[in-house]
C-alpha cells in the first residue's frame, strides 16, 4: 500500500503545477465543485474515491473491501485556516480561487 500511495502522491504533486506526467487519455478524473484530481488509470484501479463538494478522498480498495478502513488521504479545500488548524496530518499544498473570487486553501490530509 505504501508503494502505490507514494506513486500517487508524486503524480499529484507533479500535476499540481499543471504539467501532468501522464497522458490525459490514460487518467481517471475526479471532480468536486472546486477542483479536479487526475490519477493514472493503473493507480486509480487500486482506489475507491469519494467526491464531496470541496474534497476528494482516496481509499485503498482491498483494505476497504476487507472492512479495514482503507483511508489513504484526502484533498480538501477550506476557506479559512481555522477550519483545518490542528487537524492531524493536515498540510496546506496550495491555493485556488473559485469563480466567485473566494480563495481556498488546498489541504492534504
């Protein structure tokens, strides 16, 4: 599980700058109301994904199917740092501006 999670995180950080390291036709896209996360299909097959209004959460499929939780990580958008301060493992990885001008912190948990 650590190996695929490391690969997925590396791909996400490369894509954060807008220069994905894989072809679009070989990727799965998960879209919240604020952002889209692209994941290579061979990695996406290992995951179950939950998309919320301001979040995309990834779970290790085999662990989840075995009723062992399987939560790997989530990418979430918050309006205020107060909303995620003190969150265990929460790390700001960027910012985004919504169509209405609202600025969000993008946090990896």
